[in-house]
């Protein structure tokens, strides 16, 4: 299946002065097929959101490539690039309150993308805004109100309408439910699922809640300290994790369903994610890994397919052949 969106060795570093560099995202290659939902999980500070933002052009990339429908996108976006690519790639943000301009009405917020794109009159934009308010479960009269007049769930509905009114083919959902009450989370996930199906969207779904990510995603990718450590079908990664970090992450995630809870691997979490400043050689997870070996501190594991011939790829020396390890030293 050909990819709609593809990153090739995508890298985002932030210079901190005095020779220090934050390796927020380091050489991430990920291909997402049309209409596929890929869930991206990892602890806070793993680089998930920076990856999503760099992917849609909100951060200028340090190195690597982003391809959309086979076309390489520019390194940093000017206004014309934003206008062109905004129609294809959009983002739904974590905090629906801080991502909505409090001085604009909801109608202005949702319609702003159409206004900036040009080509439509005020009446057309007003009609499109009313249509999108209805699609996300809000009322036409909400267009004249301000963000502070809404609940968290309603504000996220506004954020979704703002992102989708331009009919993008690809949307990065950056923790779209983590700031919401549990009951509202389910409503927003259902809404995203309905819109994904009716519009044929392709999604990168970034979240902390692994059981929710498994529920919404076709594949699940696990990120640790700026790198992908495991990727596979959502059920394989969730129920049969291979990478020690994935085992820990999933073992620490509460599972509400007692039947699926019994199938999970339970492993205790220890330590905190190390600093992403000036990362050295070797496995990034070595300082926390319960299965660490001598080679792990010297040789950086690559994300490679498992020997079983399946679709799973894992970056861990437990699955690397001795020949491949000695070839990389
Ligand atoms: Fe643990 Fe070594 Fe695998 Fe890294 S490469 S996850 S340290 S076993």
C-alpha cells in the first residue's frame, strides 16, 4: 500500500546555547497509508508532539524529509506554503482553550482557514461554518459566541471543525482528549471516528492513553526519547509488546476491561525519561531497561523487522542478529 504521508529520517533539534542541543526528534521514518490511523504513544518528553508539529510544518525540520502523496515538502514553510499545504494537512491540538483565540468568535475561528485560503465570499464562509458546527454537534447560534462560553468538550469540537473545514486528507490529532473529562473523551473519540469514516481521513493520533490508542488505531508506534522503538498492528503492540520500553509503558497503563486486562503483560515502571540534551551512542533506553546488555551501551539499535517475517519492527538488540551488531561496531 503506498503512503499518503511519509517521514524519512525526520529530525528536529533545538539549540540551547553553550553547545547544548535538545534531540527532540531523531531520524524518525514513518509511512502512513491513505485512510490509515497510526497511534503514536510514549511518555511526556518522548518527542511525540514535536514530531507531529514538525510533520505538519509548525516546526522547521532540522534534517530529513516529509512527503505528502509522494511530493517532498519544503524545509520551512512560508505563507504560500502554509496556504497550499493547509488544505492537505491539519492539526487538532491538545488544549482546546489555549489553541483558540479568545478575542475571536467561534464563527470567526472556524471560518478563518477558508478566509485565508481566499476564493469564497462572506456568505459562503458563514454557510460552511454553520454546516461544520452541525457536523461536530454544535448549534448555528454558537457561531457568535466566544471560546470562554463553552465547555472543554465543546471547545474541542470547535477545534475539530476549524481543522476539518478545509477538507484536509491528513490530520495530526495531538492529545485531543487528554485535557477532557473521561465521559467527554469517549464522545470526542466517537466524533473523530465518525468524521474519519465519512471524510476518508488519514490520522496520526498522539495520546497517552494506550487503551484508547489501541481502540482507534490500525497501527501503533512507540516513541522514546525522540526515536521510534517499536511499530506494528495496534493489537500486536498492545497485547504482545516486544520492546522492553513498550512492555513497561503498557504494563503501567490501566486497562478498564477485565477480559483484556488478563491478556496484558504487567511490568513495573522504574526511573524517569533521561534528558534529551546531547544524547550519546548506544540504546537510549539502556539506563532504565531491565534487560540491558553490555552491547546496548555501545551500539545504537536500529528499527528492524522481526525475524518472523511479520510487519512488526523493533529497535532492540534482543532481536538484532549478532552479525548485524558486529557490523555496526
Ligand atoms: Fe534494553 Fe538493550 Fe533492548 Fe535497549 S537494546 S531496549 S537496553 S535490551
